[in-house]
C-alpha cells in the first residue's frame, strides 16, 4: 500500500540565542484578549487561548555554532571545515555537510535530519492514533529514504519514502491499523510543513503468541 501526498510550506527550527522580540512579532495574530498564557523561556514560546480555547502556537528553538571556525576562516570553498554543532535544550548534535559536499561522514547532515524528522513525526502521530483507537502496536520500525536532486532548476529534497514496519498484538484489527497510516500522514506536523512529496509504504506483522507449556 502506498500513500502519496503533496504538501506545502516550509520548516522552522530552534535558535537559542534568538531575538525574542522577533519571535513574538511572529505571534501578533494572537490578540491579548485571546491569550491566557504567554510563556517565554529558552526552549519554547507557547501561546494558549483561555480555558476551552484551542492551542495557538509553539515556537521551537535551536542554537547553531560553526565549530569549524577553529580550523581557519572561509578562504577556500574546497577546504574550509563544514563542522557544526546544533544545540536543543540539553542535547548537542555534531553536524556537517553530507559527504558528497565535503562533509564529515561521522556527523549527521541536514539531509539526514530532514528525512528523520518526517519519519519520527509520522511514527509519533501513528502511535498516538493507534492508542486513541485501541489498536495495540507492540513494535514500530522505519527505514526511511530521502533523495536529493534537481527539481525545476534547483537542488532540493526531491522525494522521501517512509517504510514503517508495524507489529501488532495478536488479534488486532489490521484493516483499522492500516487505515490509520493515511490519517497519520495527513495529521503529521512536519509532512504538512514541507513541499517534498512523501510516500508512505507500510508493512504489518503480528507478534507471535508464546507457546504454552
């Protein structure tokens, strides 16, 4: 089963030493009357409506530092270091360009994280829907794949394929479990934020019942 979807708009990230005033400007559509709580902290700005209202917005923040600067300034496109660190709260992730773009293969690259974000968002959305619909999932794995290439004269992520392997408890309703795959894709925040076509090709299995002695 393949589910093909075309989504639009762009992704956003997390910038720990960001101008908080600029972030607040992006939330001007939320009026003072509608706000119950505006919480500003290093990790997230969250705007919520009064009790009974809908959640309005979260702003997620990351901090990036070009650690490759320690190896010298950008004098030659072929030799400057692509090493970066990206910090999100207490997590620091070493990053670089993809190996084909003179990056360090031992570090994560933006293209990998793009694919991982789509994969993780779909997984978490699916697991939530499974729990909500009383579908007992006992294992979820995904070998996702993204392709970088020219599209309309620009290099971009041209497509992403998710291949979740979902293992269900014996006796679970597989038809209902399969139907939730499409719903998860339609509800995934990240998939709804990118222009890249995303294919979801799920497979299902049932856990083996342990033999009684």
